[in-house]
């Protein structure tokens, strides 16, 4: 595995993955953690952890992490009424009321890319 991919996967797994919620925290700066779960961070982390697993299949924790994040997305991020993804989920998993499902900085790019990328990768598994 390329050193950059390996380093990013290890850092995200050890420093950003919230093992209690099975999702990636928004960001961390030093000891300060923003534990909001942002839609695009979850989408990209599924692809990222699966990519790391594909490069190092013995690291099954990366595969399991991708699966756990996908489960979190299905239960907490996808809006059951519209099918669109909720932008930000706070630590209590109760979305802020009044969040727009789309706006000038939020569109279905990341979630659409994740779905297409994972469909492609999973179709190649024998």
C-alpha cells in the first residue's frame, strides 16, 4: 500500500473513527474533537476504508469499519421521507431541525460518488 494511503487510513481509524457511534467525527484539532457526523465525511470514509482494505486485505478492521459506517448512514443519515442525506448529525444522533437537505454547498455528489464507487468495487469481488 502506498505510504500516504496507509498513513491516512491508520490515522482516520485511530483518531477519527467514533467506535461508540460507528461513524467518523467531523474533525479533530489537537485534543479538540468536533463529534458531529457530516454526510460527506461518512460517504468518503466508506470508500476510503474499503480502499485501504483492498490494498491490505489482512487489515479486516478497515472492511468492518466501512461496513459499520454504511450501517450508520442507513440508520441516521439517510432521510426516511425524501431519501436525501441529512447534512449534519450531532452526537445524540438527533438531527438539527430545519436543516436543508440541499443548498449551494450540499448536493448529492459525495453520496452519489460513494454509491457508484462501491458498486463498481463490489462488483469486482469474486
